[in-house]
C-alpha cells in the first residue's frame, strides 16, 4: 500500500470517528430531555395515585386500649 493510500485510509477512518461523535452529540440532549419528561411523568402519576387513596379517619387509627386489670393489660 502506498503512502497516499495509507493517508486516505487514515482520513476515512477519521471522518467515520468524527461522524459518530457528531451523531452522539446530536442525540445527547434530546435523550436527556426525554429522560426528564419520563421521570417527571412517572413522579406525577405516582403522586396522583397516592392522593387517590382514602386517608384513614381518626376512628380507623384509634386502637382500643385494654381495660386495666384484664389479662391483655398485663401482657
């Protein structure tokens, strides 16, 4: 292979690498924005889902205390 042939091969390889770098850079920001949108949507849906659940009322959360002197009180 001649010197000019080697130089052309190296130049083609360099162009291929530059093209790949340019494509990667061009796709980076849209991918980053899309990831943010997906994460934001997931957080919003999770927040809405947790707000739909009925909140426990005071009657649901009060536990009955055992009466003094009962076997459950001494346990």
